[in-house]
């Protein structure tokens, strides 16, 4: 039986009288340096001012996050009171057994139904190694609702009388109108090695492709070298060769966003977290000019890659720190504070705000696209081997885009390594014949 922290302790670590110094512990949170970080930081500062609490942020580049989480949660005493996981390595650490069940801290707390479900990633079933809101433990609270959306220059669209593309062919046709490199690229793709799988997701899913056959039901057969994934990569390369950047394989998220902000790209599929800088006069040359839309459709419709972040409270921290950490997370996801979150430039986690009057304001015109793409977002690797799995797919997709191997060679090689990985892990798996 896990220890249930008495609600009495909540009062021991709260402000009791106006003017008193906050009596709770000083917390430390691990977070990544990302396009949405400034919005998070501003909102945290509001929480600290409102409550007197203190949460120190250890801000790290994305590649450093996984190792820092691992080192902290495995230590005798945790370095961090709150850690956040992205979809890339969320399943790996969810299965670690090192995160507290939120209801061991507060037996009565439940996520508000207005919070987006994100394929139930707040609940982990250790027996089935899957996300399970019925039989899983409540171990996470979403703090960022990242999905990919189509960014496009609405001012240029208005000049040319265009409408947002419905299909990949529509995207190419629209992008061709503005494609004039190096002054402007019709479309910028993010295909550098550390993140190409994520950017490729909308192409793959919209063509009916996937990495695994049916992971939600325990079937980890490898389907990454299917005809559907091949067709998706053909579409990806067609976009690049027709209206894209010839060195897409060297472009990462930061470079892609800079192409948009400096007015050198007419389109990109990027995280909605990048929106905050598009209308920032200190960062952008396209203030008020950017639009956001549903990603183009393939044969199976539109799709996006799920890329949200969950906050977790480790087991190896003091109980009083766990109580204070949960207090902050509860505060953050309330509707009132999520509105502040949006105003500060962060990405909300409440789906009940996507269709709110706020979404009708031009300043927050991205909310509709966020909702549309959230509805079709899929988890690329929802399994405990996700870190290794994504490393494999990143390597071979990057090789394909760089022209080092053919589509068939790259997908076949990736499928073989994925098959070996899942076989070694003891999962139910299989492999398609080579392309």
C-alpha cells in the first residue's frame, strides 16, 4: 500500500496569513528550452507572486532531458520535484515505476473533463505497459498541448485569393505560387536526424502508415516498411523537391521556425508551441501575417503527431515537496489560469478553450487549428522502447532524405532493427517482407 499523504500537510505548507513569508519548501523543476518555455515561465512567475511559492527551473535543451530525468528519478534523493516528459520518451519513464500516483498525494483529485485526454497518457497500466484510464495509475498531469499544425502566410494567401490546402497536392500547388529560393521557400520541412520522425508523422499517418501495427492492443508487429509508409515518404520528398529546401535533412526545429519568423517560408508544419513568437515584435518579421490550419490530407485524411508534455512527481522526493508540486500543477490546469497561460504565449491543455470566445480573437486565431489537429493527432511510439525506437526511425528517415539510401533500403533497414529491438524486449512482434 503506497503512503497516502495526509491532507493536514497541505495546510502545514501553505500561506496562513497575509504578509507572512511562504512556509513551504522551495521546489526544483526540470523543463526543456522550447518555443513555449517563455509562456510557461511567465505563468509560473504569476503563480509565485500569487502564492509566495518558489519553483526553480532547470532549463535544458531537448536532447538533455531524458538523461536528466533518468539520473534524478533513479537517485536515492531526487534532484527534481517535478519532471516533464514528451511523447518521445513518455512511455519509457511512465513504466519506470518511479513516479508517484497523484491520488496517493490527494485521493480526491481528478483531472477536469475540460482538459484534453491526449490518448489517456496521464494513466499508466504497469501490467499491460499501456495507457489505461480505467486500470492505470494516475501519474501525470499535462502541461503543454503540443501538436503540429500547418503554418501559412495568410497575408500572401489573401493577396492571391488562396484558401488553406486540403491535400498534399493542394499544398504543393499553393506553395509553388510563393516558391522563390533563396528569398522564399514554398515549404520548409524539419528533417534533421534528432527529430525527423516527428515531422514525418503527419505524412505517414495521413497515408495510413505507422511504426507498429496495433500497440494499444499489444501487437508490436513492425509495419514501418509498408507500402503506405513508402508512399508517405514519396509525398514528403515530392514536397521537398518541388517547393522545399534542398537541405531539409539538415534543418531542425529552430531553423524551421526562423524561416517562418523571418518571412523566408510560406508554409511549414510545426508545433503549435512556435506560435507565441510569430506575433512577437522582438522575434518576428511576420507579425499578424501568419495563419494556422489543419494539416493537409492524404488517402486516410489529415493527421498530426502528438507532441504534448506531461508533468510527473517523482517518488524520491520529500512528501511535503510532493504536496507543493501538486498544488502548482492543480493551479496551472484550471480554466482561469489556462487563459493566462495562452495570453502568456504557452500552449493550453484544455480542449474546452479551443471553441471558446477567446478563439474568435485574432490574437488567438491559432486555437481553431490547435483543436482540429488535436482531434487527429496520433502517438508515434506509445511503448516503453520509444526512445530506442525513435532513434532508429530518425536515423533511417534522415538517411533517406539526405539521399544516402533509397526509400526501400532505409525503411527495410529500420524495420529490421525495430524488429530486433522488440524481439529482445519480449514483445509480441513480427515483420513485413522487405520492400
